[in-house]
C-alpha cells in the first residue's frame, strides 16, 4: 500500500446481491404509482448505478449474486453467481459463503443508487481493522454488510424486510463478539417517495437513476 491507495490484491471483495430487473419481479412497492414496466426500468437504473460504483472501487474481486439472468446493464469484470436459498437471510448467507475467497467481503444490494466508490472503499478499509462494517438504512434495514470472516450463522434466522431488521442484524453481529463499525445511513429505494428523495439528492452527480426518475416524472401513491 502506497500513496494512501489500496491495491486490488489487498482490497476486500465486493458483492452485489440483486434480482434481474424484470417487470413484475422487482420494485413492486413502486406500483401503482409507476407501472410494472416503469418500476423495472427504475430498478435497472438503480442496479446499473450500483454496479458502476462497485466497478470503480478497488477490489480483490467483484461478484454479482443474481436471481435471474444477466443483461446489458452488467459491466465487465464481475463474476456472476446464482443466488440460492429460500428467504433473504439464507440468500445473503449463501452469497457470502459462495463468494468467499479468503479476503474480507463487502455486500450491498441494488436499492441504493446513491452509493459511491468512496463509501465502498471506506467499508473495505474498515475491515482491515474491524471484524464487521454495517450500513443502516432509513427504513430500519441495512444497505451494506461487510465481514472480515463470513459465517452463515451471522445471518441465518435474522428476520428480513421488517422495521427492526437492521437492529436485529446488528445485535446478532455484536452477540457473536464482533467489533462492528458503522457507515452513514442511506435510503433504500422502495417507494415512490424514496425514489423522488434519492433522485433529488443525487441529481447533480448524474447517473442513470436520477435521469430515469426525471424522465418518468415524480409520482405519488394514489389515494
């Protein structure tokens, strides 16, 4: 390591866990404000921005744990692994286990297009000093989880998609005796309000998600 940078060999591996952005399969909470096709277009834009940020971050390896098939939104340099398991807790646990190659692992989803290489790099560097790094989400979940040494028991059985998911996951890590560092809270894009908020926040940065929201127009949930 020289000049304050981290070589790919010394960096953590990065995993994105995602669904193929197909109409009716993703971002269903954006409907009916958006059509299923529009919701899928927003999901694709969010995923593309996430993958772009990951591609620009120094990493030992970049992995996409995918439910579905790759599409033109996938840049080069990623190893694609099929998701396996039932609930999200199992799929997250398997993603860590399947991607682990001896280096620390940082996992994110496809719902935070505002993520930056700086934040991801910070997460990876944190794992050089701590056992885990955790990014809380505003809805009570989490947008990032990094582990120096993955263990499926850290994830299996944690209830997902609940307002207390993040608190429960963090408690599981601490109960295992891990030293956990926190990253800033981000907003997952789940609802039309989330989409408008995130797009407005990153409009000046460019990117596909903000442009897609601008093209489709800000929507609200019908009364």
